[in-house]
C-alpha cells in the first residue's frame, strides 16, 4: 500500500505489516495516530478487527508498517444505518362514551363487593 490508509479503509494486516500478525487480520481504520512518535516507516492505527462478513469484532490499536498493508476496500460513503426491529405503530382506540362501572366486582378471594344503589 502506498502511503497511509484513510479512515474507513478496510485493510488486510499480515506478517508483511508486522511479525505479530501470523494470522491475517481484516481491519477497518478509524484513524491514523500521527501524534505518537514511532520508528521510521511504522505507525499506529486505531480501528476494528472484522469478521468474514465485515462486522466489527473488537476495537484495537495496532502498530504496523503501512507498506505491508493490503487495501481490501477503500473508504466509501457511510453505510445506511441499521433499523432495529420495531413493531408497527398502532392507534389506540378510545370509546366515545365512558364505560359504566360494573355493578358487582368479584375479588380473587371470592368475596363480592356490591355497589350501593
């Protein structure tokens, strides 16, 4: 990869980027940390490790050589937000006249309360 990755880029991090990555790692870059002083040709990246579907697994900071990264997907427009499963809104129907209270109420104990009248 020429230069530094941009926020939103998905890169493949392999042993070519750093010896600690014996197993390849898909990584979505959040930002390149330019404030931290490092060795020449190395940089810190903040981002997310991704699964095979591209979903974030964990937030990570990695120390890599940008020349060893492979750009898998450049940053594009942000994805559409996921909508949570929601029940459709229902309208509450209210009676036009108030309901009259029942003449007799029965309680769980079996006792009965009669309305005076």
